[in-house]
């Protein structure tokens, strides 16, 4: 994973509100690993996307 390039190509800002403890944990992880917070978030989102690729083509009925 260290050799992989994350967050490459055209970038777009994504502003989200998440639980404070998650933000603090991600900040601590960034400090401990040397990855930027942006890199850690994009890694997490890419992993979620890969695990839930069915969401991309799903028609959700939330009624």
C-alpha cells in the first residue's frame, strides 16, 4: 500500500460532517503513518467503494 499513489488525477472537494471521534482517530492515524488526512480518507473511501460496488448500480427503495 505504501507504494501506491492515492488521490491522483483531477481532484474535487467533498465536504462532509462526521462524528468527532472519527475525525480525531483519522488525524491521529495521519500523524502516525505519515499519510496526509486526504490520502487516508481517499484510501478508506476507495476500500468502501470496492467492498460495496453493488451500491453503484443499485436502485434503492427506502420506503
